[in-house]
């Protein structure tokens, strides 16, 4: 009787372990369903891996798994069975017995995706250092990088979201992420790849009043005064400098073969506006002491898109070099540290592909309402104060997203508070995951 009681206790304990494992696996698969237009096979593989890891069982025949994902991909069913050898049961002719557990997670709707790093292989495709923070309440952070260090959290950096998912692994203490990232998640196909670019027209000309002396420099779009700008194609980019206060009329602003730079004490604001960057010299810099407030269009080809770019790029130029040298020239060697806007942030280790750089250093960029879509770009946020916290929503889809110093990037998901539409693929439906069995 004592031996039978010992065997029974082992069975109860093991069944509890299996139940916890299949619960975790079903929830992991359900979370992946909420985010990704992924294959059923990838969901099954993720669920099985989570169960085996949680059950501390090798990939052998002692643990038999059944994972089912229906065609509509609204649920994940998992069942685990294991044969347990009894210590004392053989004395009464019962040498082994089966232990099993099952769980089903149902998905209602889809999780709101507010950040996606598209790079498929780079370490640190999503990277936070020093005191940087990302606050994404009610939506999800996702990295497509299959690198073991696809997500990186260093020092006192912190990322908070509804769900955090990496197609590879993550590097950093679990305290850097809340919740801890799920790993080996299915890769999400670029949800905005089919968005058509805006037309690129003839080069716009700045009015004479844009320069303090009334004579704009030749071949340079430089604004030094208080001015209202019209939408159009700005060949060579656009620089807003000094104490200029620039208001943008509604429309699309094309930066052709040059960056958008707001530097010194200048300010830039616009409602119902968007930016399109094309050419190798494209990019962006919002300098430390500038003030920026931008809201995306509600209609038209760029509806919901605050920024986007041409995918074709080779040997791009970092716009911060313009601040250093006075002109946009070749990249100089990156300097370590970021004490001010004059230093360059080195790219993550393993970066080999050419990418434009979009750098927000401004400590007063509180409104960035809309979707920032940079399929060939690296977004660098290096401010020391909150960024985009006054936006109803902000979505970022970029090759890489890197945060340094001490910014807190807010990726709000209050879609009902604005008329700016959310592009299809990162949409406003919330996802609820329920463990129903």
C-alpha cells in the first residue's frame, strides 16, 4: 500500500507537469496566431517546442504530442501523453501506465501589432541600451530576426507590451522585458509591402523668404525663418535650421536624394502630412533641441502613413553627417557614445545590408501620429525624454529599431481617438486569448 501510494504521488506530480506544459504550449501557439499570417505548420512547431521545453522531455517517443490547428486558425489544441514506469506496480502486474493532459486555446480577433523589425537575420534588429524604454500597452512588439540575439536589452533598458515575440532568440535579462519574449516565433510577412508609393513630381522651389537674407543658397532647400511650406518634391532634401518655425500644409512631402533635417532650435509641425524618402541620400534627423509634431493623412495614397521610403537603396548616407560637416557627404567612422547630435551611433553587430538612417534625437517630439514604415531603414531613437506619448497611436515597421540613452518611446494603440486610419496588416482589432480546455 505504501509503494502504491508513492507511485500514485509520482503520477499526480507528472500529470501536473504535463498539464502546465500543454497549457503553456497552447497559449504560445495562440499568441503566435494572433500576430502572424503564419502557416499552420509553424504554429504546430512552436507549440510542440514550448511543450517539450516546459515538460523537460527530450524529443523521443517517451512523450507523444498531438497539436491541431484548424483551417480558420482560431484555436490551438495540444495533447501530451507519456508512459510512466511504476516502481511498485509490477508487484501486482501493472508495470507501466499512461499519463496525459490536454489544452485548447481559442483566439478571438487579432493582437494589435505596433512594432515590427523586419530584418531576417541581424543581431539586435530590435535593440535597447542604457535607460531606453518602449511602452506598448495593449499591443505587441515583434522581431523577424532569426538570430539568437534578434532582440537585445542592455543595461537598464525596458520594453513593456502586451506580447513580445522574437523569431530567433533574445539577449538580456528577463527584467529588460515585460513579459519575457517568446522565442522561435513564426516570421511575419511585411504587412505593408503592397502599399503603393506616392508620385514623385518636379522639384519644388522655396520662396525667397525662407532665408534670413532673402537669398536662398543655390541647390539647397534651407529654411531659416518662420514659414508655411507647401507639399511637393524637395530635391536634395530639406533642412530647417536656426530658430525657424515651419508649418506644413496638408499633403505629401517627397525628400528626393537628400534627408529631412530639423536642427538647432527649429520647430516643425503639420497635420494631415506624410513624408516619402527616395534616393541613397535620404534619411532623417530631428536634432536635440528641436520641436516636432506630426500627424498622418486621413485620406489618399498615404492615408495612415506618416513616413515611408523607396525600398531601393545602396550605400546610403547618414543625415547626422550633415550636422557635423555642414553638407551631406560620405559616412565617417562612427564615434562611440552619444553625448549630443554630433556623434554617430554605430550600427548593430552583423549589419551588412545598406539602410537609410532615420534618427530622432529631439527631446520634444511628443506627437508622431500614424505609421512609420521604413522597409529599407534603421530607426534610431536617442532622445532623453518621451517620444510620441501624445499620439493616439504610433506603429513602426522598419528593418531595424534601435533605442539608446534614455528615451521612452510610446507606441499607443488608441485607434478610436483619431480619424487617422490604421493601415491594413497592423490593424486595430484586439486579440483575446482564452484557455477553454
